[in-house]
């Protein structure tokens, strides 16, 4: 039974992270922390790194915090939360930074219907270069209108 709860907590955490990513992107990144996120929309720098990459550090710190709570206080439920956040971070990095923005030369030949829909939805988001109208769709949940 505990294995079932462990898996359930992991999956729920992963799914909640999709909602959190949307919420934080819309109200924090395109809100009061726009100065950090702005260089993701405006490539005014020569570096491979962006200030926007600091958001990865923030979520990694939360994941590490739950792992520490698990280790120090033996709270079993903190480990699946930590790993759910980590798994979402890895999935987000692969889809957003590698697949969509091509920061590495991997996954460039993926051209199925879902891949094209994700790319289209993200292009719609990036056509707005300013702080306003920065809403995007989640990494996994993309409106069907983009699947042509």
C-alpha cells in the first residue's frame, strides 16, 4: 500500500508542477520578476546562459529541500515530492530548452503531430516580446488548435 501512495504522490507532484509552471510563468516571470525572465524573450546577450536559468535553480532548491527533509526527519512522503519536482524539471528542460529552443543539437528531427503542436503553441507565446500577454500553455497540456 505504501508503494501505491509513494507513486501517487510522485505523479500528483509532477502534475501539480505543470500547473505551478504555468502560474509562475504568467504571474511571476511575466510579472514582478520580468527583469530575470526578459532575456529569454530578447536575446540581448552573447552568453549561452540566460538570467532566466535562475528559475531552474529555484525549483532545484525546493526539490533538494524536500530531499533534505526526507533524510533529516525521515518523512517518507518528502522523497516522492522531491523526485516529482526533479522529474518535472528534467521533462521541462528536455521539452522546453532542448526540443523547443534547441539549446542542444538533440531532438531536432521530431516532427510528429504532438511535436509540431508544442512548437506552434510556444511560437505563439514568443511572438509577444513584452511583459504583457505572456501567458503560455503548459509543457504537456497544449490546446488542440495547435495540432494541425
